C-alpha cells in the first residue's frame, strides 16, 4: 500500500520519545524579545531556572548549560573530567550507551563495556565484578544511561551505585537522564551521581537546543586535573562568567520557556508527574500485550521491572517492517512514532509517552497504530485500545 502525503488536517499527534509535545504556554513563553543576559529583568529568570532545575535533578550541585542538544551535555561531561587515554566503564543498555561510548573513544578515551542483552539490560553484579577486577583503580568513571530510549528500558542507577560501593571503587558515576528527567524518578544526590546529563526537549517539554549537566563537588575536583582539550564546554571558563555557565551568548528565550516548564511541573507536582507517566505507560503496555496475540508485535524489553515509563519499544513480528507501519500511521493518520535505532532499525517502533501528554492523546496514538496494523496486514490480536482503556479506567 502506498501512503500518499495527507492533507495536513487535524493535530499532528507527536508520539516520538523526544523531542516531545511543547505545551502552548511554553511556546508562548519562549516568544520573548531579545534581552541582555545581564539585564536585571533577566537575571532573576535565570536564577529561578537554575534553582528549579536543581530541585528536579534533586541536587545541590552546580548546573552548567550548553547551547546544544543532549549530545552537547554528553561531550561536556567527558572533556571536562578526563585526560587522554583515561579508562571509562560504560554499562551497555542500547543505542545511547553505544553512542556515548563512541563519543568517548573519538575523544581519545579508552572504553570498556559491561556487555548486556538489549532486551534485559545488565546485571549490576557484572558492574561490580568489572570494578573489582580493576585492582589499580584505573577506571575513572562508570557511565550509565538511566532510561535507554532505544529499547524502552529503565536501568536502576541506584543499583549501579550500590555495585560501585560494594566494589569499593572510587570511579565517578555519570548518568544520562535525558529521557527520564521530569518523567521518571531520578535522584542525583541520593544516588551519588557525579554528573547528570540532561536536555531540554524530552520530559521538560521544551524546544530542542539546551543541554545541561548537574555536577557534584567531586566531579568539579576531578575537573581540576582533567587535560582533554576543550573550550566552549570548559567548566572553568564558565565559572568565571557572570552566569557561571555558557562560554558564548546565552539563549535567553529558552530560559523563559524553562521557567514556564518548571512552573507547570511544580503546579502538577513532581510525584504526580511521575504517577501520570506510569499510568499512561501501563496503558500503552496493556495495548501492546494485547496486540502480541496471534504472533503480533511484542514489548521489546523483557524485564517487567525495567519497563520504561517514558517510552515503549515495540518489536515487530518477524518479516514485518516497522518503517512501513510508521509511514502508514504518519501518512494516513498524522501520527508520528519513533523508529528503531541502530541495529533495531526496521525491527522496532517506539511510542513516546513522556512530557505534555494525557489519556486521549495516548489512546489516539494507540488507535492509529491498531488501524495501521489492520490496513498493512500486520498480524496482531485486536482490542489493544480496549485493553488500554481498561487499564486507564482501573487506575483513574
Ligand atoms: C535523546 C537522547 C540522547 C541524545 O540527545 P540529543 O538531544 O538528541 O542530542 C541521549 N541519550 C538519551 C537517553 C536520549 O534519550
């Protein structure tokens, strides 16, 4: 079946797991006239954003910002902490742990991977064993992706921290919270995370283009010894600037947007935000579990305790192309789904359920996927939307 471009009527249902839907009030807030970042009218806006972001990261550490997507915050975390040839231990979770590893390798670091099945994620004991084997304490840091957006798995980062403690290893802990912050419980200080890596366009419901890192006192100390070349991302350079961040011009409109994002999250309450994400995630999973009958698509993540509350990756039945299904939902129903990344291309599609989202938005997406499966002749058991509604009614 061909999917002719549709007349763009009705709302684009955006169900990618990042970027995410931007609430109108945030869109409007970012439409702010140019202002000097030292202007006394802007400074309090910035300070409010820094304080609010720290409370969401649950840290008293320092926050640095970068004009860039999440990748900029990844790069900043590496160039500010390490020296050429330093060893890192990366916990394999999926495409994003591989990508972060590749970046570290390209920057001249030595990466050892704690290998794991992408459908289950690693056993923290394997992290402990890898650290215990490092008698000389050459490993400088453990890098872990809290929520692996390519597979729909949440890694229990607190158990990675416990494994590091059990091994009595002094490595720093770097955690990517790009697709968990503001959607899934994340506790930088409680879990003694040294650098938390975040971005604006997922749980914070903002436009893409603002990266940030929460940084512990221990990480700032390690920064003092780090010799990788850096300039735009250099924390020392930033600390000398009035905003204690940004080497270049600060993107002031983003902070008007962030102020509104933090207001929305505060108004709903962080715990209620997490509960909403968990409820909507259960509805999506109920639909997928129903569809999996008749040799239909299945949840990619096989560990029920690690299923992500911000994104669900769905594995297509053998011989059926996820890209054809995505083209059908977009072309016929104006519903945008996430595709499979790296080795999962064509095999997986992803439903993002994070950010500014409610029940009818989720049900609309699920109904469109179910219709597209019927139209494309993809095997499945019908009734996924009913299963999702039942789940939502049960937890209303
Ligand atoms: C989206 C994402 C990234 C990359 O962020 P960009 O903003 O696309 O650069 C990194 N890690 C995870 C877990 C993500 O979900």
